C-alpha cells in the first residue's frame, strides 16, 4: 500500500473519511493525497474562488489529524488541478464530474486505495447509479473504502463475505494481509434447495457438506498465497456458515461481532459490462452500519 487517494466533498462525512485515510496512511507508511472535485460547469471566477477555499479547508483537515498534506501553489488554474508529488502527500483540487475525476486522479497518482465518505444519493437523472461511491465501485480498478464511522483506532474486527469466487478469495487475502492484528470473521451464506417445501435433514447435511468442501478449497488456495504467513493468519480467522441470504448473513455477523469493517469482493468484468454493482456490495455500501471495503 504505497499511495492512498481520499476523495472529499468537504462535508462532515468526508471528515470521517479523511481521519480514516490519515490513520491508514500512518499505519501503512504510505503517501496520502486528498482530492476535492469542483463542478466544471461553474463560471471560471467561481471555480477559482472555490478552489482556494477548498485548499484551505483540506489543509485545515490535515492539520487537525497532524498528518502533513502539502501542496504547491496553483501554476495553472485553467488546467483545473493543483500539482503534487506522485509519491508523496498532497492536496488536489480539480474540476470535473466527481467519479470520473476521482478515477483519473487515482490513475495519475498511482493510488492503491480510494477512500471516500458515505455520500448522499444523486438526483433522479442518475437513478440507476445512485451515488458517487457506487460509480467508483463500477469502474475503479483499485479497492474502494467507504467510511461511515469515526476513526478511533485501527480496524480490529472484520467481516468478510465468502462465495468461493476468486474475487472473494482476493478480498479475504487483502483483509488478512492489510490488517494483521484484526480478528477476521469469514461468512458464507447458503440456502437449501426446496427449503420452503421439504424438511429433509439429509438434504441439509448434504448441502452443508458441499459448502464445507468449497470452503476447504478456498482455504487451501489462501494458504498457498499466504505462504509462511499462513499459520498466524488462520489463527485470526473464524469461519461462519449461515443458512440465509448473503446480505442478511453479513448484517447479522456485523451486529454479533460489532465489526468495524466489512470486506466484499465483486466480479469486476461482468459488472463493468452490465453497468451494475453486485447486489451484496450495493446493499453493504448503502445499508451497512460500518465501514465497507470493496475489492475487485
């Protein structure tokens, strides 16, 4: 984790996201760039005024967390962005549409993680996308962290959704390696075929055995990825299987464990083509009571 990009709309929700981004930057010893996107349709004079105000606000945020976030003076305001070191820390103010500009800056700055607050839903003309955060999840090649709660300490209790896919495996691997001190609860949800019509103990046992076999395969693949870190990582894991819908199972585990982070994997290629975000990821970012990390 060499570089983190935090997207701020200068609201109280962004204050929380900034605090978490700063904490993670310190934890990972990584660079931190803070981005605010101005409406490109505003008059040039208004953009200039807002640009200066945004820079002052972001610098004040940086001062409150005692995390240095320096920026150079505007060399060309018409270019719409403040220039910063790609490998250091800084403040960026750019004009454009929020999601597109965030993704462009993430690529330019070679960011490994995008951090943002829990944004309000967009207008009716954007009904099928609903939020800047959801747009980021659709198109970002990097993990996106949606911050909802105040930062008190490092993440200590994490819930990871597991559907046996390569994306879920990547999400679990990231949770274990990025947060080596956290307890990780791996949740797999399943449903019994014909459960509403048939009450068969043998059918239930057979289904559960199949799911356990799937989990064993995933854990085998995970162990090979972790290599010499396997023993310590596995000691921090708790495997939970729920006969429930995936979203309901995750919400239930978050409530039981008082988790401070949920990690879910999404199927990037199919969602990019269909223009949607996975239903579980969408439910988590909009309805989970805790921070959400989405991994592709």
